[in-house]
């Protein structure tokens, strides 16, 4: 659990690493899954939620991030059930 792994917010410890940088874009886009499919990250996923909060506070992430609407609009055609069925 969280206590066993320590209180470090990043995947490999207290400093950001290539692992964090590689995973972040997928979680930045997660807002589209929430919007179109109602999928959320459960509150009891404590380590993951701590990591997400830590990443959102990084100056580089703030500078390079897109607003939620960007992903919602970008993924709209994929989320449409008719588009997925090839209609």
C-alpha cells in the first residue's frame, strides 16, 4: 500500500523520472474518458491520486497542458458509438 511504498509522490520516489513523464499524457487525456464514458479514478486509489496531484503542480506540466475541453473535443468522434461501429 501507500505507507509501504513511502510518501513519495512519483512512480520511482521523491523525484520526477522518465516514468512519470511517459505516463502523464495518458492521464492528462483521462478527462475525455470521464466525460464520454463516466469512467473515473476511484478515491481509494490513493497513490495514483497523489501522483496526479503532484504532476498537476509541476511548472512544466502547467505550461504544456491543454484544457479539458481540448481533449473532450478531440476525442468526440471516437466516443460517438456510431463512429465506433463504422456507420
